[in-house]
C-alpha cells in the first residue's frame, strides 16, 4: 500500500508539471457494463457502439452453437473492451499491447476475452467484431472439454468463422476471407502444406504466425465449403487426439495423399475466388437488447484490479491502480484483498498477509476475502514440511473453501483449493480426489489441476481414466521430458484399467 507521504509527493510533483504531462491512471476513464444474456462487457469505449457489438455477438452465438454442434448452455463470457491503446496497455502491459489487439484465456476462475477497440470508427468496430467472433469460436470449441485441434485448423477455422455477417434480418453469410489473411496470402504466398500440417504453437515463430492463420484459413475454407469433408475431418481429430501423426492421420481420414491434398490446396489458392454461403439464423433466436450501466468509480476500479489479478498480464499496474484509488477517495478493503491475491501469484506471502490483515472483521465473510485468505494459507503450508504444518490454519482454510464451493459451485479454483487443503490435512485419497475431480470437470484445461489428477490416477493404476486426462496434457506441455514420461506411463498402464 502507498503511504500518505508517498502520495503527497506524487501529487506535489504532478502539480509542478503541466496538466498534459501528467500520466493517465488506469481507472480514471468512465467505465460501463454492457450486459446481455450470454455476454458481459466491461468497457471505457463508446457504450452505444459496444451495445451494437454485443447484439452481433448474440446473433453469432446463436448460429455458431448450431454449426459447431456444441452445447448451447455455455457459461456467460466476460469481455474487457478497451476504448484505446492506452487503456489496453494499462491492462496487459506495453509490450503485449504492441504485439496484440486482443487476447482470450481461461483459468480456474473462468474464461475471459480482451479486445482493443482502438477508436470508434466503423472500420475499427468491424475489426473488433471479427476478433471477438474468432475468440468466441475458440471458447465454444474448447469450453468444458479437452479436445485439441491442430494449430492450423484451430486458428484457420476461427478465422473462417470471424467474418460472419448479417446482411438481412434473420440471415447470415459465411466464407468471406478476412482482409489481413488476404494480404498475407497475396504478399507471402501459401505456407508449404507439410509445414502447415505439422505447425504447433511451440515450433512456430512470431514471423510465421500470420502464415499459419492465412494458410490455415484457406485449408479450413476448402474443408468446410468445397471439400465437403467435415465428417471425415472429425475422424482425423479423434486420431490426432489419440496421438496419431498429423499428416498420416489426415491422409487416412480424407482418403487423399499429401500430394492430392497439396494439389487441392494450391488450386483453391490459385482460383482466388472463395465461396460465400448464406443461411438462416435459428428460428428460436430473439434479438438481444443489451443493457448499459455506467459503473461507479469504486466498482470499476475493483473490476479492473480483479481482471489484472486473474490474468496476471500486468501485475505491476495494480500498484498504480491502488495509488489512484487511494488519492481519489475510492480505495476499498476489497481492493486490498484483490492485491493480496496478485501478491500470491508471485509468492509474496508476507505482503499478501499484511494486506489481508487490514481487512476489517466485518468484511471477512465476503467471498473475495475468504478466497484470498484460504489460498494464502494453503500456499504457505505447501512450503512447510508435513510434520510442521499448522493444522489449525489448514482446517480453517478447508472450511473457507467449503463455504466458497457451496456459494460459487462453478468456480473450479474453490474445488481445487478444497482438495489441496484436504490432502494436506491427511484425508483419505478418495475424499480429496472427489473434490479434485470436481475441479477438473469445471476446468479440464487448467494445467495444475490436470497434472495433479493425472498423477493421482497413475498412482492408482487407473489406465483408462489416466489416458483420458494425460493425453491432452501432451499438447499443453512443451517440455519433452514431461511428454516422454506421459508416454511411458501410458504404455505401462495399457491394458490395466481400474476404476476409482
């Protein structure tokens, strides 16, 4: 926390400078919440423009859930829509702001998207819409499951879906090439097919990323629109997730050699004409009427701080946010608890403990306090030898997590923390494993959760369940030794299924 003296010096120094030279604090902007049935957007942009954007997102969602054949009962997605690059940089840091215009991520607390609106022109708004359609495709494809798609298809298909438009009421169009991808194909040409098919996030450098997106769009377009191979492609995805070679398994699924695929791929590029199809928006869809609410300063600062703590993109910005909140008279004990959660990410337990101690007892039953306090305890005790652990503190954290699980049952982080507390307290394996499984069900892509569950299943020699959890990890772990260990364990347990 910044002292009164430090704040006084900052204010005096700022008074000497001209008004134009004073730094802009994140949180000073006017923030709005634009809310619909399936989206919650936090923005300092033009609320009317964002309201239109949310209405389009609801249309897109109605079409995409049917085209992708996914469960329409997906969780509500929170989107942080920065009105310009300064705000965007305040949320993600200057370096990441130079490299990206938006991000999508998922954590044990839930998924979120972030976009830089970068102005209010129609062209800029259209770009933001394409980005959000792209990222929401990822959300629908990956939410609640452990399926992995090849890098070229994951990004190429999301680009294919990104240019969906709504030219007439009740109808949509799909298949137009994104402008950026058209430019890449025009100036850089096609990425060699063999390299495209074997591309991963880890073996593709920054310069090749645009090539993967553009050539991946072209191949995805051919598969979806001209190749009529969607059912065969599903078989490829299954084989790919079982660890099959990406090139050989695609050949087998499509019944085409690489040379034949390359011929079709090049021909699609040479034609320069890409089919666009039209369809009807599902009849059950009702046009959204998003609600706009101007957020009070204290609430908006807490929301922004919560995002920074959850994402971890620009943790140093929290200090400035706290300083601003303090001298603007909107500092809250909730903000202190949020900062404590961020300190836990970097292992600063003394600072987190100090901040939580400042929260008055009257607020210590709030979920934001209980979560930070319970995680502080389990993190501290995890660094202590078993025989020296403070069982009384661990029992308290167990009760805190149990309360949070009852109050917010969809939050995987609460289940994960409860499992950790129970394991350290010496509960029988089947009891804490039950809580760990609940965390995994809610966040199967959270590495720490999946790795711990995989280890427990291996120790129990449950071959079938271990394979289900461990195989997806091979796509998430770039470390060759870790991948080799998973493969060895899979081979060891093969043919030895055992239920929990």
